[in-house]
C-alpha cells in the first residue's frame, strides 16, 4: 500500500477527503495526491499524521500498527470534543447544533465511565 493510499484510507475513516485533510494541514489542496511521485517534507507528513492521529511510520508503511496517543500525549477531552476532525461525517460538515449534541453525548459517556458506569 502506498503513502497516498494509506493516507487516503485513514482520512476516509476520519471523515475527511484528501483535499480537506491537506487544507487542515496547511498544504496545497492537491499536495497529498503528489506524494507518490514526490516525497513529502517531513514536517508536512507530521502535520498530516497528527491530524489523522497516526504515526508517520504508519503512513509510510513501516508499521501496520496504528499508533494511539500514549499517556504522555493523551488528548484532552475538551480538545477532542472541539476537534473538527472527529466532528465530520463522510467528509461533510455537520450542522453546529448536531455537533453540540454529539459533544454533550460524549461528555455524558466520559462522565459515566469515570463514575464506573460502563
């Protein structure tokens, strides 16, 4: 699997198109599509990997293990709930009122888990 195909697969799982992913990473709209022909700059690859919450090694095909944040790099709940990447569906924006409903439900689930009510 190529760098572009892995990136595209992960972007799809996160509800992003490659163009939207590139935009969120501050890259040109079609930059990721060109990665199979021209190796990306390391800082651009890192930006994309961070948005997708995977390691650069995963995108490069050096490992098949998708890295999750370690305890040292845990995502703060507020950051996760405000992260537009997780609040999209099939690459399309979700209405702000629906986003807030999703945030409320996520807060409820986290609160229940913290209380031990799984």
